[in-house]
C-alpha cells in the first residue's frame, strides 16, 4: 500500500511504499493524486520512499507504474 507523506510543498507528491504494492494502490491513490497535481502545475516533483516493510509489486502494479511513467 501507499501512505501519503505529509508536510511537503504543494507541488510535491510524497508516498511511502509499504508491503506489497498492487494495481489498486496505483488506481486509488497514486494516479489520482498525481493527476490532481498535474491539473494545477505544469510539472510536479515526486518523493517515493520504499519503507522498511516494502515487499515489492504485483504484476499489474508493475504495468501501472510503466504506464504512469510513460504518461507523465
């Protein structure tokens, strides 16, 4: 799952990856938040932290990450 990192500048999307990252994590949190920021700013920054409990990605999350990266 993703946990939002608070206290960052408004144009920075900060997330901490915990446990196994799934397709649902991308579609429910990361992509909508990134899209909201892109609607306000021409460019954004992203802080991505692999937490101590991070276990990796499932196959659909890998695909989501690839598509997200290509789109943005």
